[in-house]
C-alpha cells in the first residue's frame, strides 16, 4: 500500500472518529435525536411493576416487553420525552391502560398495579343462612341458621372449609324459667379483637341481657354479664388490650367490667370528676389508651388527657357520632348529615373533609383513608407517599362519581378498592394519573351483601340465604 493511500485512509478514519465519537458519547449518556421536534434531547424511561408476573407491556399499541417471572417488573429505557399510551395485558385479565408522560432524565413509575381476572373462580360455600357476621380475623364467619323454628349459630372456617356448631337459641336458657320459655332475639354482636370472644346483646321477654361467649379454646363457654342487666350502656366494646374486660359508657363515665370477677371500676378515674358527658369513644391507635369525644365538643386522649382539637365541635343531641383514631389524625363522622372531619393531632386543627359521607375506612397500611357518599369516592392521605404518584400528607383526591348508589366500600389491598353499586361489584384503583381503571366485575339480579377476605383473597357474596366466594389470587 502506497504512502498516499495510507494517508488517505488515515484521514478517513480520523474524520469518522471526529464525527462519530461525540455521537457515541451522547448516545451513551442518554441523548437521542427527536425527529418530530428536530432536536437532540435526553431520554427517560418507565419502571413497571404488575401482578401477575409475565404481563405484556405495550407502548402506543406496540408490544415492548414482558415483565419478569419472579418480581413482575420491567424497565424500559431510552424513551424520548413525550406522552405514551401504556397497556398492561395478560390473557384472562382485564387490561390496565393509561396515558403517562416521560420527561428528560426521569423514570416514570407504574407501581402496585394488579390485573383483575375476567372470570374469577366461583364456589358456593353454604346455603340456608339467615344472617352472617364476619369475625375480625376475616378467616371465620358466624352463620345464623334455623332449625325447628329456633336459630343456631355456626362457625365457618374459610381456610379449612369447615362449619361447626357454636351455640343455639336454647343454650341461652338459664335456671330462670322466663328465659327458658321465651324466644331469644339477637339485638347486637361485638367481637373481641383477637376473634376469641363474642359479646351478645339479647332481647328476652322485653328485657335486654348481655352474654359473653368464648369460642377459643373449644368447646365454647358462655357467661351472662349480670351486672349490666339493669344498666343501659351507651356503647360497649371489648378492651382492646384485655379481652377478659369490657369497656362501656354510661352518663359521663367510661367503666371497665371484669368478665371473670364481675367487678366494675372507672377505666379512667379522672373522667368521673368532669361535668362533661362522654358522647363516644374509640381505641387509640398503637397504644393502650382511648380517644373520646365529650359534650363540650372536644376530643381527648385518655393519657395524658390532652385535647387534640383547639376548636370545639358543636355537639347535637340525639345524633350518632363515629370516632376513629390513627397515628397523626383522628376522624369524626356526624351520622345525621354525613359531615366527616379530620383532626390533625400534631397541629390540633380541624378540617371538614366532606359532607354526606356514609362510611370511611383506613387502608391496610393506614396511610390513606377512603370515604364515600351515595355517589362519590374520595381518598385522604395520612402520610406522604414515597412512590409515584407523590401525594402529600393531607391531600384529598377525588376517585370517581357513579350514577348508582355506592355501598359496602372495602380496601382490597393498599391500592385498590372494591364496592357495591346497585347490583354490581366494582373494583377501582387509586392511582389518579390520567383515567382511573374501574372494572365492573360481577352483576347480580337481586340484592346482595359484599365482603372481602384479606387472608384468603376472596370476594364473599351473600345472596338469597346463600354464600359464595369469588377468588382474586392476584391480590
């Protein structure tokens, strides 16, 4: 090869290096040429996490990837900054879809997505049920059935698919002949926090009697709460920290009732010195104390006995109030008008969240509160959210409005809600970026009751004296 040829090749290679090296460097640093806008720009990406695993990912109608087998996640990088239509699809499941934007040098997160099966597995569990109650552990159900014009209660274990006799109407008969010959009406049931005890409020020959039934260990044992016979407690619950004790409100006091020795004492003696009536009370979250509302309109922690609201509520007589406590907030609902208040315990400020609220529920992680009116669902954030979308503590987020009446709202997990609307079961996500994915899962021709079993991942439907379960294993 001649010297001239070698020199020519050197010049060509040098020019290629001079021209190509910056392109390689820019490419390696995430720069791409945007043909549409005719400019050089930095790229971004999507991080996607979805259940079930091996879900297909589509961007603008084109299949890009499939999530991995073990974690159900995938990373799509080097995307030009713009809005993309994203679809997460898997055979047998409803498709999840949103329009989300990628910006320069930013990863847009799509976390905690759960695909809903189109045809969840259906199984009939029991029939000829007059009424049912779900125990706090959500793995057992108390069933009321009829037998020879008398009722009996049976305990149904969802895990073992096992039904066992618990107690019958005649078992509440005592040596008192009035009880033995009278029909017994169940007025109210309360469960202990560990699901081992049940408090019965019974109507027997125009009298109200209280019994405690201990169901664990088996066989069950019953005991009449005789000292409550002539009392009219405004509210009665099991002590959250000692299921051998009951707490009840009477006049302006909260009392403690020991089930074994039947001693009644002030739960907080200091309250007896107050002239204010205690309107309602609730267990304080993550402590052994109580939170209570007084007729003066102030809410107190039982220990150290401080107010948690600076501005008093206007307490109305003959109005039911529901009080729930969490770490940074307490919530109060006026049942007659549906006004729901959030009380910031750190700043002692009161905020009216909404009117016409029917129910409100903490998420499993207790970082969100879902509440609904007849036709709307909203979310209130109790803590800052560490993942996208970045909602802040105190944010109120509108989920959706429905023409049908909303009822029996439940959290499926920390990011999805299930509820009843007319004679349908619907599921909604809580990610409010772009449109919200809402699925109409089940339709029924007749009225039904809806509940959700966290541990078994089952939607439970009680309809026409029959109990069914629909499996949602992805949750």
